[in-house]
C-alpha cells in the first residue's frame, strides 16, 4: 500500500523485464511533471535509457503527456507502445 507521499509505479512488458519487477513504490513528496518523473525513472533504472524515446506513461490509468502532473499518491504505469497486426 502506498502512503500519501509515494507513487505506485507499475512496469509492463520489456520495461518490467529490465527493471526486474512489475511494481514498486517511490518516494514522491511533491508535484512534478511526467517529464520530470521520466527523468527520475531513467536515473533510477539506467538500463532503460535506450528505450527513453519510446516509453509511454499513464497516470491514474490515463495516457499522460510530458507536461501532465504527477502528484503524491498517484499510480504511474510505464510501457512501450503496443503494435498489432
């Protein structure tokens, strides 16, 4: 369970494989943007850096833009775009 000052972070597909986990809780005591959070993600998991340009982020189950807010208590999901045929 997350506290009001943490984020619940979910990883999917290759992102989960590279981080070695499907979810984790992060300390996030202030509001930031998706861009700031993504930069923190790449510092925390540098092995994702080659995927940086194609990572997608959802905040509270809604696709997010780089300028969208990430607030304490949010759920953040990280995934690569899905292709189908």
